[in-house]
């Protein structure tokens, strides 16, 4: 594997620089992108957290715009991703998943911010799985983060705990998510949920290999989850049931016996290759997609997939019980593309954000954008982020 110092520089827009940052408080070597910094450290800091399968590079289109308005803008490859190193790369069964716990991901953020010479963040912005980290930053450290923007992944609130069990018999539990997997498998067209597939051992190899097909796979994956794919007609789902979940495309509710590459191939089977290239290259040209293919070709996907392993196993989330009943207290804005099924994949989650956020600023659904909203419509994203920033 190439070392962090031997890798070629990323093709970054003017105004963005990259470097490795170390802190004695962490085993990580952070790969960081920066825009708008000053030696005096007198600019308010805006932190951007990417999702899966992305890297800090995904923020390249919004960083210069935010920096031009007077902010110090930082994005980094999170634990398990890209050019950040020092995380657990052991084989599947030997990885210490505690190092990928949600509270440790928040710790990664705070350690980095201190290393940069700051002790406060004006706004933390998270997209996709990065929104999970951002929401936990906001929930657990309202003294450290002044505002939060969640993109494409709503905040559901911390886990609830059984109440009054000392006096009443606790309700029976039927396993919930375990049953949904059985129900999906027993549909007329057997299906499975992508998060639980991502938590299995074969997922990394099936997505990663063969590497000479990685560029094509990622082109299809990014295209299918964008506003360009005509098959995206997201709408609210009535309930967390197999028949409702199965209304979502294969990239979320997969064919039972397919890996993600094959699921993407099935959805792409009737697409015109030239049209796909033309449409998606308008916001993700080949030279930029090549960055993702090269980075994941080098690292594989397992680092990011370990996040799913934590999220799909309840015992790994018990540390969040300490926040039961707590709300996000700082101003919170939700942004997504209008063509993003991520808004609805957890039925009712967006509507409930007003109940789990004390200062909820509403949801902004952007036209002509799907899941990759900050890449598909960066200017609109900047406008909405600036709207929140200016109110803080």
C-alpha cells in the first residue's frame, strides 16, 4: 500500500490545499483539505463531513465558495477512508469495532479541531453517513458546535429506553430489524436491505474486485443515486415494512442474492451508456470520478463498511443510551436533493426532526439534485448553508 507521502496530490480547485495532520491525542494521521485559513486563526471554522462511498474530495465544489464569504473551511477523510491512516485495518473478524463507534468518530472530530488551533466550530455539516457524525457532534457537544447542517440523512434522535420497567412489565421485543430482513427475503421478489449487506464480510470484496471494473461500478452507483436517473421518484413510505421498503430502488433494497455491483448492473442494464456518461459527467466528469476509483482501488471499502457494522448491531450503539431523551439543542437545518430516496428510507424521520431538535430550521429539498446534492447542485447547497451561518 502506498504511504501518505508517496501519493500524488489530488486535483483540487484553486483555493483548496491538502495536508496530513497528526495529533499526540489520536492514532490517526488525518488527511485534511482546507480553504480560507489565516495565520491568526481569526476566521470562524466550518467543518464538512463526507459520507459513503465518498471522501473529503466530495466537498471540493462548496469549499471555495464558503471560504470566499469569510470562513475557514475544513474537510477531512474520516476514519476508515481515503488518505487518513492509523485506523484498524485488520481482517474482518479481527477489527476492533469499538474504534469505529459513533462516540469515537465524534472524538476524531474534536481532536482534529484542537490540532488545528481551534476550540469551537461555527457549523458542522455532514452528508450521508457524515450526517450521523455531525448529528452526534451537535447532540453531545452543544458547547463546541454552534450550528449543524445535516444532508441526505435525517436525525432520528438518540435511542429511547424502556420506561417504568420497575413497576410495569416491559413490552415484548420481536427483534425489529432482524424480522425486516426475513420479511424482505420472503417477498415474491426476494430482497435485502443494503445496510445489513454492507455489514457482511463478502461486501468489501464484491464491491472492490475486480478493480478494473471499479470505475464503471462507481459511475453507475453515482448515476443511479443522482437526479439524472429517471428511476428515482422518491416519496414518503408509510411504514418500516418489507412491502413499503421494497418500493425503493435496488441500491437501497437489493435483490436478495446479489452483491452491490450486481444490483447496480441490473439497474443499469437498460440505460444508454452514452447518455449516462453525458448526464453524469456534467457534475462528475471522468477525471474527478477517477479520484474515487483510485482511492477506493487503493484502500478497498472495508474502512467505511465498518461504520455500517457498528450501526446495524444494537450492542454497538448502547453507549448512546446515556443521551436518551436528549435533543439537538443548537440550530439544525436539513438539506437534501428532491430526487434523493435518502430522505424517506427511514419512514417519517424527516417529519420527526422537529421533535428531536429544539431549534429545527426546516428541510430544504433542492431541485435537480439526488443523493449527491453538494456535487450536483453546489451553489444551492452553499446558499442554504450560508442562510444558517448568517443566523448564528
